[in-house]
C-alpha cells in the first residue's frame, strides 16, 4: 500500500512541475496539456511496470515447481 501511495504522489508532483513549466512557457492551455500528457505517460509507465513484475513473479513460481 505504501508503494501505491508513493507512486501516486510521484505522478502528481511530476504533473505539477510539468504544469508549471508549460504555464510559464505558453500559458494555461499549454500547462494543462503538459500536465495531462505527464499524468497519462506516468500512469502508463507504472501500469506496465506492475504487469512486468507480475509476469516475473509468475515465471519464478513456474520455475520453482
């Protein structure tokens, strides 16, 4: 559960930083666009990591049988 909270907090912090950079460079629309892009890519990355870990555990379980 702690890992899930840490990953969620990391996604939110990165999105906030991207929003601030986009806002400073091009205004509110660019900031929201950058934050949305950051959130979607971060969530996809963490989802892929979890699937990879699940597959790795499954391989280890099959090897131990």
